[in-house]
C-alpha cells in the first residue's frame, strides 16, 4: 500500500466541502490544540471562516511556534537549473516539450562555473533543478553532476524527475541530502487534463515518489501542490493527508512544504484557481500550526514586499538572487527561464531586509537538525 492507494479511497472533491462546512467551534478547537492535529483541524485552519475571524490569532500562534522550534534562523538556498530540456507535455509549464525554443543541457564545466558563481554569492545550500528527460538528463548524467556539485555544496538538494528507490540510494551515496517532488495536483481529473504526455502523466508513479525517497533514507523530502492549478482546498487537504502518511510511515524523514503559486507560462496557460496574498499568508500559518516540525519554503516567485511580510509568520527557508534559466549565474540571459523571478533583489539586499526584521540568514547548512531556538 502506498499513499496513492490511500488517497484512491476518497472522492477528493469532497475535501472542498470539508473546508467549506467549518464552524467557529472547529477553528477554536484547532487553534487551542497543543498536540497532534487532524485533517479536520487543518481544514478548519484553511477555511474562509478562519481567515475572516482568526487570521491575526493564527499569525501570532504561527510566529510563536516557529520561533520556539527554529529560532530566528532562515536557511538560504539557491536553485541551479541544469537543463530546460523536458519530455513531458505539461500545459502549465514553460519547459513543456510542446513549446519551441532553444534547449540546453549544461556540461560539467558549465555546471562548475555556475557553482563557483553561486559560492561567490555565499551559497553552499544548492538545489539542482532540471526538466524531466531521462535520456539526456537521467541517472548517468546525475552520477556525473553530483560529485562536481558536492565540491561546492554543504547541503545538496534536487528537484528532478521521479526516480527509483535504488537510484535515490545511489545518489545519497554521492552526497544527496534532500529531494523535492511536487504532486502539482492531487485531483485525478485535473492531473490528467494538464499532463498530456510523457512519464509525468503517470499520476501513481509521481505520487509514490515520497514513498521511494523514504525507503531510500533521503534526509529530507519536499512536498506541495501547485497552487492555482485546481481547487486549492482539495489540493491542500490532500497534501496534509500525505504529510500525515509520511510521518506515520517514514518517521526519520524530515519534511518541507513549498507554496508555489501558478503563474502564466509560455504557451498561454492561465491559473484555474488563483490564491490571493491574504490566503497564502493564512495557508502558511495553517501549515505551521498543523505541524510545527515542517520546513516552510518560499521562493522568488513572490514579490519582495510580500516575502518581507510573510517571513516572520513561519518561513524557515528562502531563496534570493535566484535564476531559473540554465547557466543564469555565470552567463545570464542566454536561455529561457522556467518562470519569471518576482523578487529580483540582490542577495545583499534580501539579507539586509531580513536582518532589519531580526532574522539571521544561514548559508552554511540546511538541516533542521542544526536549528536551535534563540
């Protein structure tokens, strides 16, 4: 049995009514709990009722829980895009094989140039990202890339196509610490409608990736849904169920949650169910209250003003000075970006803003094991 099998027992569209039918008592119960929270609690925390009447309380509680667990340290990470080559037909992604543009795969020398530029920015927490193409950017490629990356990365993460358990175990031997794999949407109908071809069209295989990561002993697994692709209530409740499943089955595995909001992409795709700034703030607080051990990550998809606003509410990991094009640190502007960076401030400017708010930017280690409350 996997989480895919567990979720298949439910009509996921009914998760929306679980959120919509929340009462005042439900929200108060979820906010007053000190121990483990349930799916019903999470539904209450992301409800409109909670946002309208209890958002200030949620923000304060989320801030308190975050400072108690993580102190005032914020992990700084930077993505390195290895390739914009992809074999999948995803309606919402600029890298989709359906879009016609120059495709590149960085060679080892180019990767080393990127890593050197990233180190000069202060980063040793590196996230390797690629389009999904197992022929030119699969395991043989990764087995060459990781030894190079590990020379520059104290904590090494990947966001690439799903792999097999033994492949993850092999990459762990080469220095891999963390893997992020976003389900995009947990709704079967929507998943099928936006994944039109390629291996990513196999919903079961993608959803069972965190299981394989847990079995391979990867230190941290990043999870999340692409907010706006389908009804956010459905996808968030399903993600919360997935987190509880991972906690139950792979208790040694650290977990992180990201909050990518869907933006218009090359090909003309528009978000189906947009998430407002106020709603995203509520969602971040809901996750922190639901599980105060989670790493909560925010990328440069969001604006500078909004990132500064939400940082104290519960965020523990942040990127700054990011490029979403292959080769974008050493040779900016030569290749297509996967998505447009919204917060384009320099690393120095972001760190200065963080320090002004009383936070410490941590560049040298991304493991929550090393976080201590201050």
